[in-house]
């Protein structure tokens, strides 16, 4: 059996052949696929050369298929139907989907976002599980290799090859224990700088943050008496000490209702920051991934 070089065959000819076998008329077959009658006649000539068979011949009843063409017809329809299924966008039904979504997200965002997201999943995608991972130096590489599906956090720049969507904007507030002696009166920048501070350091990064930059513009510095690697331990320590902690405003207000701490307005202009969903471009057109992005964004939306 000779090997067929598919690269040398125009596979659109198979569509023309299917139409010719169905219509038994060059004119009707041409109309069916949007070709002119001469173009369909040329296609039939090329098909005869490819198959080394006349395929359709004239009779008193019009065109009739040869035995080779009759044998080809059902196989041809099956092949074209399978090609149609291959090129059709894959269907995604969250209600029947079974799988795992891996999301890199700071622990405090998980605290604020996951309850609403999990309620949505219980209703709409009960077979989808969530695995939360901490942001780290290799997060972008994990998104690229499919080790992660999404990353959510503060990404000031969207790298080449990735997509980003801002889902929330937040600012800063401070937490201190209730009855902190330094907070009996107005808190000036000088008094604020003189307090003992706790700092949340998710990554081992000693570059100045928003607080240190704002103090620096006033010629002030602060003492960082405690560094902790997560957002949830620091507020509980602050509740038992005279430390003061600067952290995202939404988290500060959430914690103030659950721990013996109070929200304190920082006496500095600290600005705002954006929370962004980040994903690799290879997943951008995936219906499952698009649904996950939209669902997570809608869970965050009520927080503003």
C-alpha cells in the first residue's frame, strides 16, 4: 500500500466530494458549499486525480457514484463529522465538571474571598475543588507550566505572555490593641514613626514599602520590632502588645470585628494598590478557565 502524502492534498476537496455525493449535481453541490459551478467542476477533476477513480459519472438520471465513491460516502461523512468536533470549541458545564483549580493568593485574600467563592461553587460547580498556594518567586513559571491556574495579588506590571484583570482596589490602615496608650490623642507622623512597628513580609524583600517611603519623604524613619511572614499571625500578636501594624484596609476592618484590636487611620498618605488576576495566555481561550476567572471576579466584586 502506497503512503499518501496528505501535505500535498487540499483537504477542502473532501468537503466538495461530500457535497457532490449528497447532491449528485455539480451545480447544486457548488451552491451547497458556496463555490461557483466551474470551481466545483475543477474540484471534481482534482478529486478524480487524487482517488484515481472517476467517482461520479453521467447517466440518464444525472450524476451517479462509482462503486469506489459509494464505499467512500459513509466513511467520508464520519471523517468530516469528527473534524467538525475537533475544531468546535470544547463545551464546559460547571454543574458536571470534576476537577481542581490551583490558585496562588496571599492568605489574607483567601480569608476575604474564599467564603463567597466556595458558596458559588457549592451551587454552580460542586465537583470543582480549590487548592490555594502562597505567592512565591516561581509563581509566573508555575502559571506558564500549568502548575497553577491563576494568581491573584498585587501585580503592578503584567508580564509579556500573560493576561491580567484588576478585580479590586484597596488602601492601607493600621491596627493597634484596644486601649493602646499612644492612641489617646491625635496620631502625628512623628508619633507614628516613634512607635514600635510590626511588618508583614510575605517575601524576603527588604526594599522600602509604602510606609517607609511616606516617612522618608518627611525625613522620618521607624523601628520595625517584629517581622512576620503572614497576614494572620501579626494582628493577633498586635492585640497582645503595644506594636502597631499597617496592612490592607479591608483586612484591617475584617480583623477589627474578630480580635481585640482597633483600626487606626495612618497619619500619612499611603495611596492605594490594585488586586489583579493573572493567567498565562495559553489558558486564555479555555472555556473552563474563562468560567473560573469570571466566577472568582464576581465573588470579589462585592468587596469593591
